[in-house]
C-alpha cells in the first residue's frame, strides 16, 4: 500500500466530512504499512528483522485506538475516532493488518484463490472500511461486497503493473500454479525470454480486474452523489492502469505505466457524468468476494 496520487485526486471529490475521515483512515493504513515494512512514508525499506514485533505493535495500537484508549500515535488515535464515529469494527481492522502479516512472512500465493486472498487483505478489506466511512451501514452486506470488489480490482491493477518492481524487491504475487502452467520457473518471470508468457499472465490478471471493477460500479450507485463521483473516478483511473498494462503486452514493464494528469482529469469529468446517470444493471458477481475470502481467512 503505497502513497497514491490517484487516490488523493479522487478523494478530493468527497464532501468535506467524508474527505477528512477518508484521509484519516488512509493515514492509519499508511502508518501501519510503514511500521510493518520499517520504513518512513513509503521510503526505502529498513532492516526487516523484528517483523513479528512490529506487527504486534500494530495490533496493540489498533486495539487501543478502537477501545478509545490513547495509542500514543496520532494516526492510530485518529483512526480510533473515525472507527467510533462510523462503526468500523475490530474484525475489519484485523483483516487489513493480516495483509501486512503476509508480506512480513514473505508469503507467496500458490493458487488464484491465494492471490485474491492477499488482494482482499491489502485492498479489499480497506475498501470495506472506506465504504463504512462513506455512510454504508456495517450490515449492508451486498454493498460492502461491492466495495471490497473495488479494492480487489485496484490491487490486481497494481500487481499487474508492478511485477518488475516487486521482483526487484524479491516479491512475487503471481500464483505459483500460473507460473507452472506458463512454464516459467519461479523467480525468473522477469527474464526477457519469458515476456510472452508473462504478458499472458498479466492479461489474465487484467481480465480479473475488469470483472471486479464492473461489480464494484454497481455498488457505487448506492452511495451519495459526492461519494459516488469519487468512487467512479477512482475506478476509472485504476481501470485505465490495468487496460494500459494489457494493451502494452510484452512491453508493459519497459517503463512504469501511469495515468497522466490530463487523463485523471478526464476520468473525473467522466465520473461526474456517470454519477448523474442511472447505474448499470447488476452483473453476476465474481465467484470469490468479500464473504468467501473472509471465511477463507478465518479458516486458515
């Protein structure tokens, strides 16, 4: 979970109270990420020894914040305030922290379901909390499912784009089963002679992103106008990243794909039109969503 200019632009479309709460929630996510990776504001990774102790600190400070006790850290104290105002639960927070635990354990996905499990913890569960901050009732299961789907779509787009950066950091989120099917030896996916197979795997991931994004757009129609506008703008911006990776094929990692400022403004304008029109018809949701992934996490 890195600092995001796309997120910052989309979040400015919220009404003032929602925007402030969203930023405070994001600040908690950012602070947890920095603590887990032993870095400062998303900078260079520090010494990775002691990861379990850092995770224990995250759990402890979060529990204190949710209980209304001073955590001694502004990001956690602010998170506790937002959680009490909006109804964010300890289970929601724990699902996010579990994503940091996976990275700390140098976890690698074996199956497509494992990949989605990771995406759920690091982004889908964040989407659920964001939805609650936007006014979605904590028991509105279907809308929370759709919010989770948006987080899954965002993370799939990020993973597809950042395969080379993750490889440089000795991380790989491509399922081992995918690599085996493509005849790519684990750890060699960025070698030039595997670019064709890698592009095919990225295409597969981008198709998954498309399905989750389409599902999430249904849920956006249930939000207030300003919230709907912001969510649809973010969906368009991140969706363009996935489409650009897919279109670039074997050249997707020659340079980092990004959405230009002009294109972001276009998505903001287009989202304004989308927010003012009836939402698309409900589509069939992807098989693995929030409830299935949450149950899978509890059973692990």
